[in-house]
C-alpha cells in the first residue's frame, strides 16, 4: 500500500486513533480544551492539572468532644455494619495518653474492624490477638478506616489507641 490514497487512509486512521486516545486521556483530567492544528486535527490540552482531588477535612472534626456529642460523632463516624456488631467503644485521649481494651470472646470467622478519630493530629490503633498484631495503623483524624481480620479460632482482641495530642477515637468490631 504505497499509493497516496493508501497513505491518506492510514493517516486518517492514525488521526482517529490519536483523537480517541486524547479523549480517553481527557476523561481522566478535570477538564480539556481542544485546539486544532493547521491540518485540522484536534489536540487536547489540559486546562487544569489531572490527579486526585483531596478535600480539606471538616474543621469541626478538628475539635474534640465529650458526652452526648461524642456519642453522636461515634455513631456517624462508624456507619452501620452489614454483620453482627460484637464490640464498640469510643472515648477521649489526653495528649500522650493510650488506652487498651479487650473485646468479648469472638467466635472464629471474618471481622471488620472500623476505626475512626477526630482531632488535629493522628491516632495510633493496634489490634492484637495475644502477641500477634492484626492491625497497626496511624490514622489521620477526621477519617475512618475499615480493616478486615480473619480469626481461625475463638479469640479475644486487644485494642490499643494512643495519641500525642488530644483526640477522640471510636471503633467497632463486626462479623462479616
């Protein structure tokens, strides 16, 4: 296919493929603007940077709470689980303080451990069965995280939370 017509068809196919690629690329960008070269082929140029958009946390979640406000926050921070809830807790940590608690005896199976905190910094969470560490997480406050753990046999989980600044914590252990 060395004729001029064949090269023209090939050029048109390449141009269509390039436009398709640009459309796919622009689908992942915030916005695209099209300009045309002298030969009539569109080119895409981003009008803003592509990437993940991180929204700032709610400033209200930087303030710690107590009493009924703590209970309300814990309910909203730990959404209802699909399975049976076996253990939950929430509370307040003074700067440099850590607290350890143990769950009730849990039957072997798969569990979701939902962890949340509020304050200006981070809270460290550790979930263990005996000496075996199942979860070791430092969570930025105004966030929640779900970790899935598998218990081969009946067990009691030890959950330790700690913070270098004042913070609220909440967690729930639910069977999946």
